C-alpha cells in the first residue's frame, strides 16, 4: 500500500527532522550503551535492566521509522503562495492567548503532527463534509453535523428558532429513537416564550435556543409528549459521537456538548464576520 503524502510547512518539517536527528545521534547510542551495560551483568533471563533497555530500544526504533516515513512522504507547503487574508484548508495559523499575550504555535504544531500520524487531513471526516455541504446549500449559513455510533451522519442548520448545533442535536435524538424527521419534538409555541425571555428580559441578542436551552425545553415537553420522552432517553447514546460545526460555537454550547461526552470540532471562524475573539 502506497504511503500517504503529508503536507507540512518548512518549519514543521524541520522540527520533525530535528527530532529524528536527536533520536539517531543521541537516544539510539544511549540505549545501545544501556543494553551493553545490562548484558555485562550476567544472566539475561532474570535481568530486568536488560529487558527494560530492549523494550525502550524497540519503542525508539518504531518512532524513528515513523519519523523517517513522514520525512520521506512530506510535501512542503509554499507559504509565499498562501492567501493570508483568511484561514483555508492546509493554512497554518498562530493563535494568541489574550490573557497571557503568548502565542500557542507549539500546540498547533503538535496538532498538525497528530493529524498526520493518524493519516488524517482537514476536511477528511464525514461530519466535516456533511456540515460543509449543508452550509453551502444554505448560502454559507452556520451548519453542524453529528456522526452516530452506527456511522450515520445527521445535520442541522440555523433556523428562526434553533441554532445549527441545537438543530443537529434534536435530529440526532430523532434518528436514534426512530422518530420521523418531520415531527417536532418541541413545538414552536413552547420555544417562543423562551426566546422572549432571552431577548426581552435577559439581554440576549440571539433569539435562537442554545443546546442546553433546547434540552431543557425537550425535557419539559417530555412530561406530556411521549415522543419527546422517547427522544430524551437517547441522550446517553450520544457519548463518544463526533460533532463538527462550521463556526465556533458559544461556550454554553461547547460545555453542553462536552457534558454529553461528545467530541466537538469547529471551523476557525465566528458566525459574526467582524468578531475577533471568544467571550464567555
């Protein structure tokens, strides 16, 4: 099977080469010396130091082989040809912690390395593809997708009552419960008073229900609506599911999704184009 090409910046490739050089020139000789020293102590069948050194050697050689493969299959991105006015696929960015004033470039390199080691690239996963497809069909509006345990992907989009994440969450519960997609688990009449409370009394500029709010509304409906009750019982099945959003979600949505045990990823863009940083 042919090895998969990986794309790296010049700096990213150089970091891999530096690690490879260190493992070859420093770590490999050190482990060889440790093995030789342990061997000189006698009976190898009961020599714990020898066994430990051999195991470390095996792990080291696996790492060296992996890095050698990455270097051999690396393709360097020509950064001079990248449009830096926006974030695109294969664009590498540097984030800044607004509280500490420090850049987190090293963390980004680690993420880049982990993706390549897993044989993944941005946009490869089904949840990303489906979320983008929905967003494109709605003129670039925010969209979200959830991959269920059986591999089925359900999606959600922004609407007058719900945000994309909330919509995707309800659609996932419907699918898990075998409920027809067209059935409303929470009626518009139940949602509208919550929107009024948010915008008229609590100062929110976003009338759409967040994920925690729609779950509370669903649980309230479940008291008199058997279908809603069945859907609510499916929540535990969302644990471990992947979810992707085409925009950065609010901290409220992020926390709710995390509490449900789901794995969330988001595109590096806010719904509001002029927004530059995240607020609690």
